[in-house]
C-alpha cells in the first residue's frame, strides 16, 4: 500500500526515466529553504533572543537560503542533459518549439494559480488596494518584477528565483552549445573557466546578495553552469561510477560546510563544493540510500509546489501561532520546534492537494491536448435519413 501511494505521488518525467537521487537532492534544497524562512519569521515576529548555545544552529538556519543555488544547479543539469546527449552521443536534437512549450505547460499553471491566490490574499485579508497590487501582479506573472521594480516580487517573495530560472531557460539552448566541444578535457575546462569568470565578475563588481544583479541570471550564472558540468560528468562517467563509503565521508563533511562556511567568496567555492556533493550523492553508500529513500525522493519531487506555497502558508500559520501562548515559549529552540511543527504540517496539508491536482497533472506533456479533448463537445456522426 505504501509503495502504491508513493508511486501515485512521485514525480512524472517526460522521458519516463526517474532519478530518485536527484529528487533526494531537491529534498535537501527545499528543506533548507523552509528552515531558512522559518528561522527568519521567528526572528522578525518574535522577541525571543537566541542564546549563545544556539549560535551554530542559528548560523546553519540563516544560511538555508543557499538551497536556492542548489536548485539552480539541478535546473542546469536537467535542462542541459538532452542537449548534451545530442551533441555528445548523436541522440535526436531537442526541438526548441517543444522545449519552450514544455517549460510553459509544465510550470505556468501552478505559478499563475499561486500568484492569483497570493494577490487575492493581499487584497482581501491584508486590505491592500487593487490598484497597488495589480502592477506587481502583472510584472510577476511575466517574470519581470525584479527588472521593473528593482526588488523581489511583493506578491510572492520567492518568485525572484523563478525569474532567474526563466532567464536561464531562454539561454540554455545557447549555453549548451558548449557540448559541441567533443574533447572532454577541453569542454570541462571551458565550463569551469566560465564559472570562474562569472564569480570573479560578481566579486569585482561588488554584486552582493542585496544588489539588483544578484537577482538576475548574471548574478547566479556559475550555479547553472555548475549544473552543465555535473551533466557532463554524469553522462560521460556515470557508467564507471562505483559506490564507495569514502564518498559518504565527503557528504558528512561537505553538507555542513555548505551551510556553515562564511559568505566570503561564496560564488567561487559553493558551485564546486555542490558538484562534489552531487557526485557523492550517486557514488556514496549511505547518502545514496538516504536520497533514494521513497519518501525523501517523493517530497523532493514536490519541491516546486512546496517552494511556491510555503511562504504564504507559513505566514498564515505564524499569525495563528502568535495568538496561542503555548506556541510562544521564551526559549528559542522550543519556539523553533513548536512553531516549526505547526508550520511544516500546514505546508504539507496545503501543498499535497495542490501537487496532486495541479502540478503533477502538468508533468504530463500531453495534458493540454487531453484537457481539450475532455472539454470539447463530442460530435456524433451524422446519419442519412432513408
């Protein structure tokens, strides 16, 4: 029964080739983002001080937003793979019309529903005027809010990263021409050189996390290129990869480093550390088993829905929690645990139906035609009177 339920919930893929380890990596990324926002909300809305004994824990949580570049790298891997297979192994070239149509039909319906719902909440619950909301809603719907208003979306705070994803989707067919270079060493050197160039330009230009370029593809390019590099290694070396517990040691040291190291030079070291950890995800023993765990992979496969809805749901749950004294202890760890349980449970309850009835059906590339066939009135063949 459990396996049947899991199969009903797991991600659908266009190729039918599901890679559970990849969804396991998505699980790590979405979990870190949720913990980051949970921590941020508690700091913003609570007067509880963080005792020194919790400093490392708080540092880990405050760096949870690094899950976003982890997502960028996964996107780079996913989108690069079919183009790389074409250039390296002479597989059929992805049709650009289908490529862009797939991005549209797969991602737009959940995104549009979420933005409309969030805008309605801002109008009817927070009493914002329609006039003040509409320009931001329109800009967010076309993924231009950051470029137009020079700030992340006020409709959904996480939409800034989706705007960057769309910029990458548009340029991915061009960037993946790197795979035209048939020599493995030369190709990988070119990708690494571009990753380093992007990072050094960001550092030299002082593009910090709070500047406008950081909210564009130019400020995050090395992570997507890191996804291309991982796709390269995966496609050319995967058949030779063997499981080895020493890669578990890499994971044991590497994952804490991702969330505990300082921001200094992060654009240089994070993409390469993440590539190492992604390789370890496939080559380790314990970490490989963990990431392939049914429910870890299933939850990771739901990351898009969870990512879209968790800010709104956690904000609503936080307002309820603030009115219940039991859920507002004076110790930070107790506060984090109690409100975390409530907010994560709320996210799960809301996201599950949205995933099942909105996002997962959109994973079927034929859903527009199927929907059209269902709503189109049937025409009965005419008969001649005799």
